[in-house]
C-alpha cells in the first residue's frame, strides 16, 4: 500500500523532508504585532474541520493522528481545545503522556503510545508523545537507567536508532490509512518566561505552574538541538512536521486549525453511498413509516 503526500507546500511552517531543517531559521511570531487574530476567523476554520470530521467518521476508512510537541507554556492544551472545539467528542480522543508508569517501562518505548492510536474514522490527539523519548530523555540521559533496557545504551547511536523506529512506525501507519500531522509550537524563551511569571502572579493561573518547568529552562539550548534533530529526521511527506510560531496564541491556533482543515479537505472523504439492495429496503421502510397512523 502507498502513502498519501500530506505536505501543504505553500504553508510557511512546513518543515523540509530532506533532513535539512534548521530551527534557528524559524520565527516564533507570525504577522505584524499590531494585528489582532479574529476569533470569528478561527470559528470559520473550526466549522470546516467539523464538516470533514463528520465524513471521516461516517466513511470509517482513515484515522487522523495529531501530535503536539513544545516547550512548557507554549500553549498545547489551549490549542487542542480551541482547534477541536467543533468536533463531535464521539469521534475524537485526546491523550496526554507524562512520566511512564512501571507497566509502561516493562515494554518498549513505543508501546504506550501505540495503545492509544486512533481507530479508523476518528481523530486522535497526542499531547506530548513518543517523541519525548528523543527529547526529554536525550537532554536527561540518566532516565535511561530506569528503562530496563537489555544492554547498556550507546549514547552515540541510541537517539538515531529511536528516531528510525519512530519513522518506521509512522510509515507503517501511513500505509494503512493513518493521517499523521505533527506540530512543534515554537515559543521563544522570553515569551515562556513572561507566561511563567503570569502564572505565578495570577492566583487563578497558579495551578498551572510546575517548579520543574523553570529548572528545564536551563537546558533550553539542549532542547532546541534535540527538537531540531528529531524534526529533521522524521518530517516526511506522509508524516510532516509543522513548526508553528507560538508567541501569539491566537494566531497560532488559527495556523494549526488551517493546516488541519486543509489536510482533511485534501483527503478523499465522502459519506457512504447505499447500494441498490439497500435502497429497496430504505424505500420500503419509508413507505411503511408514512403509512403509520
């Protein structure tokens, strides 16, 4: 089976699929700073997503997987909430992956996310994902000591090996009807600091704050290098990465929603058609219902 080329080549946030991606070349803010993104514009795009999702669900041929990765406070939760606000909850599944459990550590690193892949007809969302194993674990390789690996890992090769495993699984999924879109929400270090301060200074937002998030800022350069290498190795025509500017949350949500809407519109989606035999049954039931008192 072949894969579908999902690249929106006219989209400025599409990352190259030839391994030449440079994160430093990507902006963290899009558009003029005095432009206010319209909530009405977002609602229009969300309606398009909703219309496509109805066909996706009824047709039951494709699955859609949306992967969101970002530094802390980039806006993953709110983006997922806003972009999918018009989707029928029966056809959408959202999973958030945090520290692996003891059960998950008894399996390979792809096991826990594989269990949560969307069924045909549904949209699945990963808020963080298997990519954490080549991001957080790469920045903090001591985590590998708890992963019960059969041999001591070679830090010169393990990340390339894991990226190859991820890419191979995505190719397999794509060949079998899973549409994969991956989003890196590209927030600047200065904007992250502003959002952390906002959480600390506003009592109603303090619940979002995690002290470890500030500690991880000390590894910003290492994370950027890890993201760049992960995106460069796994952005493929059938599983593209989009590096979306995230300093302006409103604009970011519209950009992500537009990518999802355009990709869904490019698929051969349609409501199932009834055959001649089904039509005869439907006609008979229609006549029976009309004849009821």
